[in-house]
């Protein structure tokens, strides 16, 4: 499948994503029973994952979003983290679950965790739909929930974009190996 100038192939189908989300939600419902956690989705990429995950959460919870960006439209990571939308809720004394689309180098997540810690939450964990273990630059102990571990490849779909395109795709696709850098 072509998106702009690059060719992509299927990696994870929507049924597999849905099954994995069910299992993650079972864990979260058990781990956070009685804690009324706040889910903080990291925009833009996590919007579909947050929506599908939250529908399976059966314990009382709150949902909000923040917006960070470390990518500027290409297929390789840039170290700069830009903060577009700050958090609008008070998280002090609360149990926070960060919901990410994908953890690549881990710089974005590590930055957000350090920033949120300044507000003295009761606890922080992170839940990422995708993780590239081979690209991780620092181990992040808060990252307790991961949907799928993938290779060092560039992916789109299910909220993830290439040049802002492809977020609407139901499945996750990867860049075909012959078409470009990761
Ligand atoms: P990190 O800070 O962990 O290197 O990068 C995290 C952010 O980079 C993600 O939230 C996502 O926006 C972007 N990113 C990393 N890998 C990919 C990828 O394979 N595809 C897309 N579309 N974005 C990615």
C-alpha cells in the first residue's frame, strides 16, 4: 500500500489489536481496582488506542490528553521534544497511566514521566501499544504494559502517521524494507 512516496505492508491486523487490548484491559482493571486512575493519552498517535482501551476499562477512571511531539513528519526520530498541549488536570496524589502509541528511543516517554513526577502523583505507569526494544536508549521501569514488541521498523496506521497520513487505517502497516530509512 502506498502512502505519499513510500510503500507499506501489513504488520498487525485489527482483530489482533483488539484481542491484545482485551488482555491489557484485564490487567489494568485488576491492577487499578479501587484506585480511580487517570489515563493520560499522548496525542496525536494514541487517540484510537486510548478510545479502544478505555472502552474495556470497567473500574472508575478519568481520561485526559497531553500533546508532545518528537517527530516532524519523517520516518526517523529527532531528539527534540515539543510540548503542544499541557495537562489540564491536577494529578497530585493520583494514580497516573500514560497511554502511548509507540515507544521508540524512549526519550518522549522518559521526558513526560519526569515532568509528571514534578506534580507528585501517587504512582505513574505507562501503557504503550507498540515498543521497539532494539531502539530503546534508556530502560523505563514505569513501562509496565506493552501491546506488541516490534522490530526496528517504521510503522503507520491505527493512529500512527507518515507525514500526517495513515492515522485512519484500521490495521498497522510497516515500511517495506526496500523503500527507505527507519
Ligand atoms: P521516542 O521518543 O520513543 O523515540 O519516539 C516516540 C514518538 O515517535 C512516538 O510517540 C511517535 O510519535 C514517534 N514514532 C516512533 N516510532 C514511530 C514509527 O515507527 N512510526 C510512527 N508513525 N511514529 C513513530
